[in-house]
C-alpha cells in the first residue's frame, strides 16, 4: 500500500495484522523514502507525485537527466518520460502539455535519431500487421501497398509470412 505520507494512513490495521506480519502487504510512505537522487528511477518518478510545486520542476529535470543517461533501465525510457510528463500535467493544470514538453526538453528527446527510428520501426510493424487484414477484405497486393505506402515486395513478403504462420499453427 502506497501513501503520500503517514498522516494520510488512517486505516485500522488490526483485522489485517496477519498480512503485515507475513509481509504479503507492505506500507510505503513516499515522503519517508529519502531524496529522489538516491532512489531507483521508478520509485523516484512516483515520488514526484508528492513533490511541492516549487521543487517539482528541478526534481523532474533531474529525473529526466538520469533517464537519458541510464543504460540499463528496468522500465522503458519512453514510459518513464511519459509518466513524468503526466505527473507534471496534473501537478500544473494551467500548463499545456506542449509547455511542459518545452520546459523539460521532452520534445528534443522525441527528435533524436534513436526515438525517430524506434517510432518508424513501430509504424512499419503496424503496417505489416495490417497487410493480411486488408488482403482478407479483398484488396489486391498493389492496392494494399499503395494504401500503406509500402513496396509491393514488402506486401507480398508479409502475405507469405502470414500464410507460413497459419500453416505452422494448423500443423503444430
């Protein structure tokens, strides 16, 4: 159970002592976890929820820098950045998402080659996954290629791969 602070926790725990003693339930008070810089990135990001407005901006910048410099993240970099962005949107309701992106250089991150390549790979995968569905609807290979902005060879390869997968499913 996660609470922003101990004073929020008003629940009667007598009926649940067994759960606490067996450590099936743990209580976490975000304000008692220490400085964000000393915490794992995921926990430090969640702790941003309880940061005061005047320190939230600098804490968010520090978290973003840590995320950008980290090599082995347990959570995907994009998800952590989006979580920070979402927390800030709720923390500063009068700011637009674009203002928050600009303030924290999140839009710059989205312009990096790595981010763009990952986005393009995702778009390409989505297009290739759509190929068999469009073919089933009766479109020709050429029509599918034109609609999805793919080469005819890519559409044919996706079609063959789908047929191969279907054959493996029915024989396996």
